[in-house]
């Protein structure tokens, strides 16, 4: 099955979402699924670049304003290449926390 994991985002719980994605991606791949990772703030993350983004750690404090400042404020799913990744998926798995990841915005 082709699964796109939506993670990251711009909420104060960004690191929690990324840490969740580490576990989800590993579990899905261990079961033989084809997995793509999409940061809703940065777009598609090629597998070769996943390690740098998906550190799997959660800081003691939420990301600072400076860390979140450069991230897109909307859902970056329709940009060049991003839409193709989403369209190829059989399933979208939400590994998002806080803000739009929990208020139903992404699901709609």
C-alpha cells in the first residue's frame, strides 16, 4: 500500500508531530508499505532527506518563533510535486499535533 504521512506543520507541537512520524514511518515500512513523508509546512521530504527532518526527538520547549517563522503558514500540499505525492497515495496518515492537525482543518 502507498501511504503518505502528513507531519510537521507550524504549530507549537511541530516537534511532537515529527517524532510521531518517525515511529509511524518505521512501522509502516517494516510491514512492507511504500511510504512518502509530507511536511505540511515544507512539502514533500525525499527519503534521502528524511533523517535530517525526522530526528525523532521532542525538545523540552516548543519551537521558538524564529524556528517557526520561515515555515509556510498554510497547508503546503498543492505545490509543485506535492500534489502528485498525495494523489499517488492509497492512504493519508495524519501524524500532526496541535492547531490544524487536531481541529479538523486537515480532514476537511
